[in-house]
């Protein structure tokens, strides 16, 4: 349980391409716990490992409302299917404080990933969930929503 420092633009680390995780072990689970604490502390709904300076393909998210907690963990996520229909959402980012922009992204996507226990899963995402996972996955490629 550690709240880490979130790095912000124009820190060059944010432009780095994150590396795949070979194995989901104790170290990776500890990292996911810390990422989640960091994200909750900053009132965010998603965080990629590179945002705390660690170039690993790991994302945590929680889009639940009303104080409920529904943490989600994604290791090595890959989009395997995208809808042609686009959706526009106003996006913000913990690494780009005080900036918001309307961004078009596929309204639905299927994502393959490993979960907290290293088990292969598939997520069929739409709405805010689809927007958020695509935003976080951009971080793994060194891309920010302001680009
Ligand atoms: Zn972001």
C-alpha cells in the first residue's frame, strides 16, 4: 500500500514504449496494488505503470461510481477487435493536469489481457470502459490524449 508520485508532462518517460510483462508474480501484484492506491489517491479512474515511471505494460482502472470499488487490472492488454462506430468523450489525464479534450475513439473494443493472477481474460468494453482502456493503452505506446 504505497501512494507513488505520478509523473506529468513534459517528463520524457511518458513518451517511452512500455515493455511486455513476462510473468505476473508477487512483484507485479505489488506494483498493481501501489498503482491502484496511487490512482484512488489522485481521484483517477485509470492509471498506466509508466505514469509512475515504470515502463511495464500494466494498467489499473476503476470506473465504479458512488464510492463503490471495482478495481480492474490489465497486464499486456491487446485490442483484438474495434468497432467502426466512434464515440466522443471528454478526456483528462492524471499526467496532463488541468487539460481536457473531446476525443473520438471506437465506441466498443475487445481486449485480451492477463488479470491480477496472470490468467488470460477477454473484456468486451463499451462506453466509458472502452474509452478508458483505450486511453490507458495509448500510455503503453508513449501516446498522450493531447497528441
Ligand atoms: Zn492518461
